[in-house]
C-alpha cells in the first residue's frame, strides 16, 4: 500500500484530476491496485510520471514497465503490485476503466493520503 500512497500523493501534489484507486486483488493476478488519474496536458502528465519514476526508484528494486510515455494521451507505469494509469480527459473517457472494472472496490483517496488505509 506504500506504493499506492506515494503515487497518489504525487498525483495529488501535481494537481491531477479525478484520482481513483481500484482494489484489483480479486480480479487480476498481476496487480493489487490501479491508480488512475487525469492530467490536463502533456506537460502535467510528464511531470506526474517523471516524479513517480524518481520517487519509486527509492522504494522498488525491480524494473518498471512503461507504456505510452511521450504520446501526449496516456502513460502506464507498471510496478507489479501497482499499475498507474495517467490519461488526458478524452483518452480516459474512451478507455473508461471505471466502467470496465465497475465491480472493483474503490479505495478512498483521502484515506490513503491520510495513511489510514492498510
């Protein structure tokens, strides 16, 4: 959960919109959580992704997988247990992960940021 907290805090600090945390443990064998956020533009998306990559290097020894970096529309950062999805508004609406994974429990962002979520 510490990775989720770090990613969520960075997205929040960088003013990402509509941050969503999905508990995927019952649905996927490859990740426990999705962190989904919307960036208003390429610059903001890059700033969020770059900061996550820098900060998680301190916490995670394994390699991460990155998709979409530099596309201006979406970035996926895969840290094994946690997958971060950054979208521009149109791409987020198109992929609509909230509906695709509608049965996945939502983890309250405020609880994660306050540290009360385990």
